[in-house]
């Protein structure tokens, strides 16, 4: 028997082996054969939405290497400079990128 995972691998329940979805892998070929014989794998565990949201936030923040405080400071600074200059802050590419990331993270924080 096999179990689906929340990644691209399959879990073989008999020995706990993680089988990558790769047709060059004999274990994966065995899994495909098992499926073609009408078998159905155990569904993947449903992740806790709050844990998933927290993990997504962590991934977004670490991907930029910019902490929340730094991102918020930079956004406020760019907005202040734009107001002082009488321009739209969206003329600054850094502002656009930081604002988009901030909105993504804010949407995820609602789930927490």
C-alpha cells in the first residue's frame, strides 16, 4: 500500500520509504503498476491551515532575506519620500516589490 504526501513523493507504507515521482525510479514504476491494477493510495494528510500559513509567511520572508520590521520601515520610508516629492510611490520599483510581498504576507496573516 502507498500513501500520497503533500510533496511530489509517494510514501510506501510497508517500509516508510519515500518514493520520488520519477519514471527512472523502479519503486515509482512499481507504484504506477500498482495504480494501474485499480488500487487507490491513502490520501495525504490535510495540513493545519494555520501551520501552513505560518510556513508560507516564513518562506516569503526568508526568500527575500528581509524581516518584517525592515520591510515595513522601507515601505514607510519610500512612501514618505514619495509624499515629500509629490509623486506616487509606485514609481519606485523597490516599493512595488515590497508592497506586493507585504500584501501577500498580510493576506496570510489573516489565516492565523
